[in-house]
């Protein structure tokens, strides 16, 4: 199936290599995301939930059983730390049953639960009382993250909306911004490579870094075995796309594209609806059928 789709794709069209489902903090179940992706004309899709592949595995079953006409790539978005900062690394096209990746994900699941409890303890100190059980109920069977904590804050009237929750309590530098426990950038890139995948720097424009620090991070990522970068991530200005297309080409990185779709929003791209990559880019999906 993938090879046939590859043959049809001469240039970029309908490819989305960064999306979320209810297995992490997305609003759509894996099957609902698939349906929307196909409706939108997506030919190649990666489901890249935060630190879990359960959404991908469910979607893979559906694609196989219903013989859906979509190329589904294995994917995950790993929360890592590098020099004390949080960095998100997308893993693509790995063997989802390989112990290198399953071990890493098991350790991330533990880290996520511990971090979550630490955030709740910190919030309790400022009299914002949220229990682990409340969160679990809100997250269903998915991995718990800060957006779930934010949802309870809204439900309990502590904040008016999601962006206020991050601005006041959960965002970078705020009381609920606990990074401890995440795997290192090095371990992440190694696990992705060992399981046959490609490591990609997610949404490079989101990090609050100087250009020289960003280039330093990219060099280290490459030295560790990282091979890709999201030249297009969600809605961004054309200048940002050109900036990262040039960085990717200068550094010999493969260019990836992803909507980072979590839920329908009027001002953000839907699944698979992304602009073309600049001509100078080396398209990451040219590696997927080898
Ligand atoms: P976590 O995985 O627990 O670290 O939570 C990070 C997730 O929170 C990101 O993947 C986004 O989906 C979401 N997020 C981060 N910052 C904001 C923000 N300012 N407003 C709304 N959602 C955010
Ligand atoms: Mn998210
Ligand atoms: Mn991210
Ligand atoms: Mn994401």
C-alpha cells in the first residue's frame, strides 16, 4: 500500500506527519482522525501522540481491517530534555514492536505519571486542589498531560480558558512547569534509530532559544544521529518556512511537515492541509519505502 502511494506522490500533497488523538491530548479518537484525514485528501499520515503509540496501533488496525486508502506511518512525539530545556522529538517510521522504542515509552509513561503528581502537589500548595482521579476521568484511557490539568482548572473555575491556564500556572517558568523525568535527547534519538526510525525536531520555531543556541542544538541532534526537522509545523509564516528550509538544507536534514493537529480550530490547519515545502527541501518521506 505504502509503495503504491509513494509512487503517486510526485511532489508534496496531502501529507501530514504530526497529529494527535485521544491517546494523548487530541480531541478525536484514532478512527475519527483517520476519517477526517481521508476526507481531507490526506495520502500519508503519521499519528504522533505524546509519548504513546496506542492511538497509532488502533489506527493501524482500522487501516488494515478496512483496507483504507491511506499510508499510515508509525509515529510518536517524545518529550525530552536538553540542557535543562524541554524539546519535543518526533519519531517516524520505526518498528513499533521494537524493544528500544517500547522500553523508552514505558519509562516515559512512568515519568508522565510522576510528573503529573508533582504538578498536582505544587498546585495544592497554592490551594488549587485537583486529584489524580479527576484527571484520569478526564483523560479517559489516554496519557495525562498539562492540557488535561488545564481542563479541570477550567471546570473548577480556577481559570477561564486553556490559554489562561498555561499563562498563569502551567506554561514555561510557571509553578506547574515540571520537566523532571523526561528522557534525554540522546536516549531518544538512539531509541528511535535503534528501532529503525527517523528522529525529527518537532516545531523548531516554538522553542525560546537564540539562533546560535538553536543551531548548536541542531548540531548536537545531528551528532546523536537525528536526521529530520519540521520545516512546516502548523500555521506559520512563509518566512519561517524559508528559514527552516535553509537551515535543513545547510545542515543536511530531511524536511518534514505536520499540522500538529489536536482539535478543530478555525485558525489552525486541519489534518493534511498544509502548504508545499520549498524546492530546496529534501522530502523526508522519500525514505519511507526503503
Ligand atoms: P505536556 O505533554 O503535559 O507537556 O503538555 C504539552 C501540551 O500542552 C502541548 O503538546 C500542547 O498540546 C499543549 N500546550 C502547550 N502550551 C499551550 C498553551 N499555551 N495553550 C494551550 N495548550 C498548550
Ligand atoms: Mn499536545
Ligand atoms: Mn510538541
Ligand atoms: Mn504535537
